[in-house]
C-alpha cells in the first residue's frame, strides 16, 4: 500500500537538492543537515532564548532527517534494574545491561547476556517484520538509550508521517556489526573473530540475513513515505578496521551488498554510516553501490578533499566537518576550514554535515555561523575565491 501525503513546495525543493547531489549533479546549493546530541539542542535553545519545544531542523530549515524503527532483537519494554535522580540501569531488548548517568553524554554497557560463543550460536531473534517495529510505540534501545534517555517512544510510522510533508525522510537499518557491539560487546566481537572466526562469522551472517528481512519490512511499512535509507554499520576505529579486510569481505560485505541492492530496487538511495578509518575497504563500499558515505571522521584521518581526489565521483560524501574545530575555532578560523571542504561539492556529490554528530561543546553561535557559510558559499556554481582548489573537480 502506498500512502499519500501532500508535501510542501519547500520540501520538494529539498528533495530535489538532495537527490541531485547524490546523483553527482549540481542542485541550487549544497545540502546541509546533521545529527544532534540532545545536550546540544538544550544548549542551543538556551543560548538562542527559544522555547523548550523549539526544533533545530525546522529553525534552520535543514535538508533531511533520519528515522529509526524498533530494531531491537527482542522487542520488549526495558527492565529497570535501578533508577534514581542521577542514573538508570536497564536491561534492553539486546539483552544488554546499560547504565545511563543523566549528566553524562553516553551510556555505559555494563554486561551482556550473550557472553559466550555458544550463547551467540543459540541466540534467537524476534520476528524482523513484526508490526510493533513500525506501527506501535514502546521502548527500544537504539532510540531510547543514547545521549538521552526516553521510554515509550511513538510509533515509527507516526514519526515518518509527521516529517514527510516538510522534510526528505530517510529510514534506517543496522547491519551486523552494529548488532555485535550491542549483543555481545566490543571486546567479545574482537576476541571471537580471532578465536572462532568461522563460528562468529556464521553469527554475523545470520544477523545480517535477519536484518535484511527487517529492512524489507520497513520499506513495505513506509508505504512510499521514505526517500532513502541510512545503513548503520560501524566497523572501524580511529586508526583502522576492527578486523582484517578479508574477514569483513567474507562475512560482512555480502549482507551489506544485499541491503543496498534491496534499497536500490525500491528506488531508495543509501547513505552508509560508519565511524572510524575505513580507507582499506572504501573501494568495497563503492563496489556494493553505496550512494554516499557518512560521517567521514576527520578525527580518524579522513579528509573529504583527499577522498574526492582519489575516488572522484564514484561515491558521494556526507559529513567531514570536524566537530572539534567547529567547537573550538573562532569565526575567522572557521571560514577557511568550511570553504576548503566545499571544494569537494563541485559537480555535486556532497552533503555538508559534521564528522559524526553535533555535540554540546559547539555553541549555537558557531553552529549557526557554519550553516550560514554553507548556505552563502554553497550556491552553485560555487564561487570559493581564494579558497578554491583547482584540481578538485
């Protein structure tokens, strides 16, 4: 069933801008949006003197938003182990125990029920296409325990419908390693990939097969109201991959390729989110058909200008604005940083965002200054003046 909702003219312009860029064509200007920590939004509202319900996406008329359905392996309400004014400790549908100190930006993983390779092999997943993932409210770890803490989240489809008239809306799906870090934990996934490469690899494969069915169900549930898909799949840290590229190619890559193929068959572009330094498998991402890579962490040594020089317009880029510079630099220092990066937008193929998400150490003033710079100097044809880099095309 295809749902029908009228979109504003402004929304259609945003969608055209985004799609042209992802097809390596020059739209009217470079698209800009971001992911925001809740603590940044609180600071932004306070510094701008805005009400408690002020929406940063609407305020700056940003170009796209991402939504997350219930992707928990086991769909259930949080089990509260301990809760007071300072923190909460919960068991989630990943069968992980998390401690969320409300004053801290991110939660702590305290324990994992799936703590042996035998338990991983015996792990069973709930129905990937269950209606609760898309059409019912409730608790889920991805949406509820992160830089904030929320319970009884609204139905995913309601969020999509609420955004659809005014913003290009992307769905999202985790691939295997996002599940590994939450089901078994980072230490175990690294250890088991070394000790039990085949056994652990089979768990990775089985997880990706399950995630693929959830992706298909999400596309169907959206009824035509989503414009693309973000696939979350962190497989690297600051210096390199978590495991050898050949191991990734054997166990992770086929599942990712199937997800991308499914999205493209439905007419949905794919933006892949992977933190860390993935230089050794960047060609693989191009091979499987990723439309744009996010977040291009500057802190991990990735530079959008170097990447454009190396890969041309075979893949799009989404991100790379170093949040440490965004937070710590003056306006005079930020201007050349931003305008240099805009060289990678020549010919389209770039969405301007942070190199992960916008944290609370960025002031409202600095955030707004950079967005306005991109709006001013990101008009096509680009006129970057002294910051133009001729060999980046």
